[in-house]
């Protein structure tokens, strides 16, 4: 049983079926019928008129989104452990043509409005200093913690007050919504978010994520993003196979039910390992204290996962699991004492 | 019956089967078993030790290849109608950080060694002028014409003499090999080619192409390309679904049999429209004279294709067709007189 | 007597005096009194409210101007022999982050409105093709020819009709004005020009040129240009020594009298070599037929200049010359027969 | 009496004389006699064969140096208060095409080898993370502190052990040498430094700094830097006026005597304000505690300087001052109690 990553998981059957159903002739690039339904599908999901573009990866989604919000001479305020900082080999710097990532610390890889305000206050408004032009947050965070609607709104207010764009890396957006039980709109445009990278692959997809644009500038930004998408080499010539996956996710509630399953599995493990948790478990990731010996015993019993530095481990659950299916791991964790 | 583009075609069954077979848990990114077999599979195909990387599109393959050959202050000599010039929204300029495309005219969208030499001779070697650092050719060309092994070798010699890299955009490499009947090695490393963008999607794949690196610098360039791939957002988190497609193509001869089918279909149409051809038909594209009325009659009869400027049309055949299946179109063309 | 280039010439005494006068303590960068007078001085010169920034070179001026008019995925229509194409090592591609130079042929290195319109008409408006976003012309052209106010206005109309910016590389703007005898406004904002790179060094300055912004977007573009200037490393820490040079040029009519002197010298040589001219002589450059032997005889007599390909030479006159001072060269040319 | 900045100071007479002496015809760009002497002059100064290029500003020098050491996907380890981080509007990101600045804290704006090693140890060597490729230090630091030869050598050893380049921002290199009393070679190539940005303007120059390349790769890196210099718009067309300034500085000991004067002035003020110092005073900058009232009294007495946050001030001395000339300020500081 593997807890390496939600990437290591197969594609969910509904997505495979959607791909098979899209296997027919149609116009190339994003001229097909499936791509043509994206705006509508995401507008329904977010209960607002939005623009939605498919891209091939979350790194591309994040980078293109930031390029729409931040000029080359600007900066993006983000957490020092954000995926865009530590796991994308500088892709945001590539797509923005050199914008700076202005990193802040913060518990659970979450940004606090006060720290953002302090950072903004410490920048002189002259041409010598890089001006912040965007804030980027990860939902759920790199430690699996969800920003509540109020927390997002507080950052949205800072962004608005300082004329900054607000981007949300939603690789695990579905897991956050599943945990919070709120409407997706409450975590996004109602809270001041301009662009979301909407995750699909970690949640059961094969290839492809969406960039969703909100608000009055949605159309202009999406038009610009279409240029970056093409220029970045992300405009697939058979885009229908990607669009179909996203539609399979969001035209029904597959995105949410998959996330609920993964969260439930994580909840079960968290209850079993409650004395070991390094962070609260809100979505589908657990960070636990685990000695070298304990890790070895779990692995010997067939449970796979990554170490997380010395004396700790990361377990990621996924759409194909649930409370019941991970019971053996829960038992094994409990047995460690 | 559609002749819009080889993009408009469904995925071939063998590729779909390979995707289904890859639908299992494995390590993320390119850490999986399928990705791990690419070097070997392409080395066998090219009869030489090569490095092969998957990327999501031909635009990404071309751009990353050029970024491995040309510094930001350099130039790439190419045909003025090359795909990298007219159909990639400046992607090579993005990935190379601003290298210039040095365009030349030439019949059938093919470069001639003499024109390349003239262009090189016209550049002063001082810091004021952009120095050419690479040549890029398309095989088959944008008008469906194949460079013979000797023609490639002649350009390879120019490249070697001037210290330039030689890149081949092989979106339809398979069609060229199918037409020429030569060994893939004769069109590539034996002729001085450094990097090929090896096409898959136009030839029956769903998503993904390969970048193949030849020669003594293959390993270093591939290592650099891995950085551009990640940085460009092309390192899929479930790469096995892409790698499996490429393996399905090249571990057997599917890549060649698909191309032969498409070429045969084009040959059949070319014979039927021999008086209308704007270019010789060597692979799977036809450019024909066609009046507005004639085009309308064909379309009314259920044949779809793109106009190609005033009084002309482009027909592209694909892997799912062959001599027999396109007989109705051949008849219709013949019937136009 | 040298006719290599207007670069090879000393600084004119008025500029040296202005530098000496600026040699006192003041605020750094562009916070000094001299820099503060630039907008006013250029507004007076152009008879309109303009924004003016100093930069260190013409290459920087051109590149920053183009970066204000053209996004990374756009293109700049220009002559294939323009300085920005052949003499700046790709600097426009650097500052624009990869925009394409869309080159056109044309007699005397001048663009014709019809050719520009044809080029615009040949671009599809989809995301696959690089959209033109600016036109750049050189005044006087690389062959010393001036665009008349009507010629500029015709290009300005094309730019306006297609939503393009219009940039003028005015390294020898003063020489063009001196030749045409028109008001500077007639060659710029009245004719639809958005930004001029205003030359100083070739016309007697030491270090530094100006970027002048016209029209309703002047302020926004200048603010953006200030960022590129700093980011490109052009914000001198003792900017007063540069600003003082520009003021010396344009607060009086030094810019024009220097150019008139250079033009008069060229006129004199042109009259002497009227049978050899490859281009009409309008400003301070002559391109003449000259055999190897003839060139050798002139050089033996102490006249220095550059060859211009086989059987031709380029002579450039400068501010320190005039009709009388170049009489020996005029006589020598006449003596060649 | 002003202590705003060494930028606010006039040009020293020897430099002005050198400019006047260079005011004659010569070849353009860096083809002149003065530019041709730079390698030799700096080789003599550093007692080793070096390559030296002039550029217009320190920002350009730093950025071009870093572009020679770090690829777009790499990172530069530096202090979080380094000039390249906080005062260059992202210029290093521009010239490196997006490399990351990996910032570290540290007392007095100096990097410690241990912190650098820790940072290097925290990076995984996979393609997901930005690999450090260079270290950049400021000599003297942003708080006026000098790295000793041993301290530089310790960082040089870390760089060598990890295959990183080592860059020194030497805007105030002369002041550091003047303080340490060591040979310039001990602070540079003998300690593992690859490239120095050698300051001139803050030390009495008008416009221009040097980039000095050491070691086996000096020639290759300088050749690359010449491309960046041109491409960045820094290749002045009358380069002799800049080269002459650098030669005036380093062909004799003007660079050192100017720095000694500035340091002596600072020493005198430091002694007078010894109870107020926020950092030790080693070169020509003082950071002192100063209340709002005290600052007002000094200003009323004719002493100008910048506040440095709340309750503090920065005083910078310069080449035109010395122990005696700043005595009034020393007295005024002492009088504050």
C-alpha cells in the first residue's frame, strides 16, 4: 500500500472513460467541443462567470497565472516552503521573465496577513526596489492545511489595499473544499482571489490542470494566458483529451468525491497516529514523527512512503483510498505505539 | 471524411492500449518504469546510444532543443516558413531567452546549404552582430517534402564547419523515413544532426513527443534539457502515461506503419489530383490548386480540409487512413477534372 | 582626416563645458537638478508635453522603447538593415524578453507603408502566430535618408489603424531635421510617433541618449521605462553628468547646429563625388562606389573611412566638420575622376 | 557638508583630467587605445593575468558577472541585504534570465561559510529544485564591513567544494583594501574569487565600473560578458571616455588614496560617535543611533545625511573628505553627547 504521493496513483475510472469518449476526430488545439465547454463548466462550479484554460501541469498553471499578475520587475509574496519556491526549478521566474519570489516564513506553510503587510511596508516605492505585485498562496498548503474563507479574505483585503493580484495554487483545492465544507466561491472570488490553479492530476486525473480567472479582468488575463500557454509549448494539438478530463471532474462532483475519499483516508490515519502529528491533518497529507526503526518496520510490512527529514515521514492519501481501505496502515501505525 | 490535419485524428488503438496498460501506481514524474525505458528504445531505433526525453508538445520539443544549442545572444538559421517561425508564437524566443530566428527563403520550405553558407558569410564576427549558433530544419518540411540523407548531410557539414548545432523538427519524421525508405540513423546522427524533435501525436499519439539527443554531447544536453523541461512546466507528474505512448510507437514499428498508411493515402490523392499539385507529394500533405467552387463542391460531398490562401487547399492524411479508405476523395478529386 | 564614424569624433566643447559645470555635489541617480529639467527641455523642443529619460546608449534607448510598446510574444516590424536588427546583438530581444523582429526589405533602408500593410495582412490573428505590436523606423535611415513628415505620417496611420506602437530610432534625428527643415514635432507626435530614441553621442555628446515619450500614454510608458532602465543597469549613480550633456544639446540649438555642420560637410563631399553615389546624400553619410585602388590612394593621402563591401565605401561626416574643413577630401574625391 | 552618499560627490580632479585627455578622435566602442590598456592595468593591480571590461554601472557589472556564473535555472547565494537583492530592481534576474537569489541572514550583511554550507545541504539535487551555482558577497558589505582574506578564502573553499562560482560586488573594494592593508590579490583570486565588480564611481569616478575576471576561465567568461554588455546596451560608442577614468584610477594608486581619505574621514566620525555605532566602522560608512531631535539639530547646523529607519542614521564619507575636513561634523557629533 503506497503513500508516496497522489501522483503515484492511477487515473480514476471516470476520467479514463472520459478520455475514451473523447477519442474521435475534432478540431485541433483548443478548437474542439470539450475545450469549448470549460468556461461554462467552471462558471457553474464557481457560481460566477469565469474563464478557464487547460494546461498540462500545475507548474505551468502556477507560472502562467503569475505571469498574468506580475511584471518582470515585480515580486510575488509567498511562503518560503511554497511549491512555486521549492519544487518548480524556478518556473515562475521563467514565465514572468525574472520576477522575484519574496518569501516569508509562517506556521504550516501558510501566509499571515500581518507578515504580508510588514513585508509590503518594508519596501520603498522607488525604482531601486522590486515592487510586490502579487501574493500567491497554496490551498491546501504544502503541509495539508486549509485556509478558511476568512483567512483567504483577509489576504484578499491586503492584496486589494496594495493593488496586488492574488493567486491560489489549488493543486489540492478540492481537498481543501472537502475539508472546509464551504462553497468554492467562498475560497476564491468572494475572498478576492484573481486566479486559481485548479488541480486535477493529484485528484485522479491523468494529464492536465485548469487555470481559472475571476473578476472584471478575467477575460483580458485569459487572453494573455493563451499567449503564454502557446509560447510555453502547452497548447496540446489534441487538447480534447485533456479538456475531457477536466470536464469529467467538474461537470459532476467527481472532483469533490475523490477529494473526500482521500481526506477520509488521511483522517483515519491521523486518528491512529494522533500522538505523532507534526501538523494538524486537514486534507490528505500527514506529517508524522517516525524513527528510523519504525519506518523500517512499516516498510517491511508493505507500506511505502517518503521520509521527511530526520525522524519524520510524509504520508499522502489519494482518491483511490478511503477510511476502510487504509485500515491496515491505521492499524500498523497504532501498533507502533 | 476529414483532411484538416493529422491533429484532428483520433488516437490509434495501440497507443490507447498502452495508456491503459500504464494505468497503475508507479513513481511520479519520470521516475516510472516506462520513462526509464525511453533511452533504450530510441537507442535501438537509431542504432546508436542516444538520450531521449518526453515532452508534451512539438513546440516544447523544438524550443527546448534549440535552447540546448543556442545561447540567448545567438541565432538559429531556419526557413522563413518553418513551424518554429510561423506557428509557435515565438516559443523558441521564449526558451532561448531571446535568440533570433534567421530566416531564409527556399523552395518547398527546405533550406539549401548554399544559402546557409551565404548567410553565415554575411555576418561579421564582432559583438555587434548576432552569431548563428544552430541550424534548424523540418523533416518532412512544412510542404511535406523530405530531405534525403545526402541533403541532411550537406547541411550537417555546413553546421560542423561553422561550429553550429543542427536541429531537426521531426513532427513528421516517421513520414519522411517511410517515404525515403532509409534507416533513421541516415537522416540523423550519421548526417550530423544533434537533436531531433521526434513526433508522436500527429502519427497516432494522444499527448507527447520525444527529444532525442545524439553524439558526444547527448548526455550533457539532455541534462540541460531536463532543467528546461521542468522549468517550462512540462515535467508531468504522471509521466508514465506519456512515456507509454512513445514506447508503443517505437518499441515496435508502429511509428513506421502508421506513417506508411498516411503516406499511401496521400499518394493516392496525389495521383488523382496530379494536375493540381503545388508541390510534389512525398509524405502525407497535399497542396493543390482548387477554386472556390471546387472547394465548395468537395465540402458539400462531405470532404473537409483547410483553404491555403486564395485558390488553393491543403489536405493532410493520417494514420487512420490508407489507399483504400481515401478512395472516395480520390474519386471526387478526379471528378473535378 | 577621418570619416570612420560620428562615434570616432571628440566631444564638442559646449558639451564638455556642461559636464564641467555639472561637477558638483547633488543627489544621486536622477534626483539631481539637471535630470529634473529634462522633461521641460524636451517639451519645449517638441512643442508638446513629453516625458524624457536619459540612458547610456542608443541600443539601450531603442530596446527600452520597444519593451514599452511590444510584449514578449509580439513582433516589431522593421527594416532588415535596421540598426536594431544588425548592430545590437539582439538587445531588443533581450529587453522585450523575446519579441520577434519582423524584417522587411526596402530601398535605402526605409520602410514603405504598403509593405508594412502587406506584412500585417499576412498574419493570422490566432495564438499560433506572433502578432505585430510595433513598427520601428530609423530617422535618418541606415543609409542616411530622411523620412519626410508625410512619410512618417503614412506609417503612423498604419500603426494607428492596426493598434501598433510607432518607434523612431533617432540616432541621427538631428541630421534629419537639419535636412528637412521641418519642426521636430512634424516628424514625431504630429505624425503618430509614440517614442523617439533621441541621439546625442553621434552629434557631439560623450555618453548618453534620451528616450522621449509622446502622447496620452507618455507618462505610463515612461514609468515603465524607468523600471527597465534600472533593471538594465542604466540608472547611473551620478546621472547629472549625463543629463547635463542632453541639456547642453537641446536647451539651445546646439543639437541642430552640430547636425547642420555635419550635413554641410557631407553635402560638399556628395557634390564632389556625385557620379559615385549609391544612395542620395541627405544627412551626414555617403555610400560611394570606390575601387580598391581608389580607396588605397585616398588612405595614402590621409583620409580614413570604412569599406562597405566590395567596391564601395562609407564616409560619415560629423559635427566638428563643415563645408570648408572637408574641402581637401572633396578635392581628393573629385581628383579620382 | 553632505554625507548622503559617495554618489552625491563630484568627480575627482585626476579623473576629470583623464577624461579631458581622452577627448580626441579614436575608434569607437572599445576599439580605442584606452580600452586596450585595461587588461594590462588590472593585471598589474592584481598581480595576475586578468581580463577587465568596462561597463556603465555597478548594477550592470554585478548582473553581467552573475550571468557568467549562473544559468537561468540556477541560484545565487547571497545576503538578504545585499545590493543585488534590495537595490537593483531585479537586474540580476534580468541578466541571468530568471536565476533565483537565495538569501541568507547574517550579522553586518556578511555571509558566513557555515550558513552557506547549510543552505547548500538543504537542496535536493533533483530537477525540481533550483541548484545554487554561485555565491555573491559584497566587499565592503552593505554595512561597511570588510571580509578579511581568510574570510573570503573560507567562502572560496565552499564555492570550490560545491562547484560554485564566487562573485564579489566590489563597489567599495578600494575601501576594503584600504582598511585591511592587504594585497588586492589576497581578497580575490588567491581566495577563490572568480569575478569582481570593481567600483570606480563611488570612489571619485564619473561614469563606469570594471568587471574583472580571474583564473583559468577568465577569457571565456569575458568573451561571454562582452556579449551581455553589448546586448544589455552597455557598449558605449565612445568608450574611451569611460576607459580613461578606470585607467586614471588604477594605473597609479588613486583608487587607494581616494579610499584611504574616505576611510579616514569615517574613522574620525566614528571616534567622535563611538557610543552610537550600530556596526563597527571599517570603511567609509557609519550607521549610528540618532534621535529625531538630534538629527534635526545636525541638519540645522548644515550637515546632511539619510535617516536609516527609526532612531538611526547613515553617514557616508567620500574621497573628497579626510580626517580634517570632517572635523566640524565630528565636533557636532561629539557635542550631541
